[in-house]
C-alpha cells in the first residue's frame, strides 16, 4: 500500500496575508489623507464621538475583507511562493503603519 499525499494549494493563505497588508495600507492612506483633505476627514466621520477614526477603521476593514474575498477567489487553486507573499505583506503593513505616525503624515502638509 502506498501513502498518497494531497497537497493543499497555498493560494488561500496567500490571499489572507496580502489582504491583511492591503487593509493595513488602506488605514495608513486614509489617516494621511484625512490630514491632507478636510473633505476626506469630514467624510470619514461615521460616528461623531470617534470622529474620522470610525471611518478609517471601517473602510480599512471593508477593503481588507473585499480584497480577501477577491484574492481568495482568484488564487484558491493556485500554488504561490509564500515567502514572497509574506515579504510583500510585511512591506504593505510597514507602509500602512508608517503612514499613521504624525511625523510622517505631517510632513505631507503644506
């Protein structure tokens, strides 16, 4: 009797990782954008006591979830290089985190 091994495609895991990076980057972009644009800052106020933070996190989560659903559908049966995917995830998360720090987003102000 020979043991058969079934490999599980890495696409769904890659989709989860990359979408997390995309969601983090979205929050960073919205944080910086709210500093640069009063209109965007006002549009992000979904819950007045929390201010624009409510919109930044809500839209960040929405983009994360949507990107996860799309990438999972595209990559569900694919085998991807998880090392490369992890590297890109770290880059996206680092950029998103960087864009949330006041010294960084204040540098973009005129």
